[in-house]
C-alpha cells in the first residue's frame, strides 16, 4: 500500500532533505544552486504568474464594461442622431468637463445649461450655425418640452462653431 502524499512529503523532509540540500550546494554534481537562488527563482515565477493573471482579469473587465463613448455612440444612434450632432455633444461634454456626453441627454435643462456655457467660451462673433444646430438638436432630443428650441437659446454673439 502506498503511503498518502503528506506521509511521503514527511519522509522526504525527514530523510532526504539534508541530502538534497547538500547536492544543490555541491558543485561536483555539475550544478550548484544556493537556497537564495531557488527562493528568488520561485518568487520571480510567482510574480510573473500574478502579473499574467492580473492582465487577463483586466482585459476581461474591460470587455464587460463598455467604454463611455461607445455606450454614447450606441444610444445616440438609437436616438437617430447624425455624426454632426454626436460630434457637437462630444465637444460640449469635453469642454464642460462632463464624464460622458450621455450627461447632456439627461434633461433639457442640463442640455441648455451646458450648450449656453459652451457657446460663451467659443471665440468669434456670429455663432448662428452653433445656435441653429443646438436649437435643432434640442428639439430632436426633447420633443415633449414646449419650446425646446428656446430652451437652448444662446445669447447673441455667443460664439461660433
């Protein structure tokens, strides 16, 4: 009958360990490994394995959680926004320091506030194109709000696009 694995380990440790250590340290056997070399090698192997597992988990977590701009793009496409509207919303969100352009889609008041603040930071006069695009976009995003285009009215001379 074969002894159980813990018993085998106990026998190796008790009987053979001193001999194994002697062989590791004796250069006459063709190689010599110090205890420090073995410990450092095993430690490096453990660190490499841990780094590999961390990298794999990080890739998996990125795939599970969509990037905010990818999520915005999907929502915007579902809402029927064209490329110019999406780019405008992205520019406004970035300039205003918003975490995502999705923030602008939450309410008409949020949209109007950030559009006005964005327009005030734009250089140059006129701003008719920006006002027109913002008014059209506001009406498209918030059709149930009475006067949605007026909700995003920009101050005269409030920036050019």
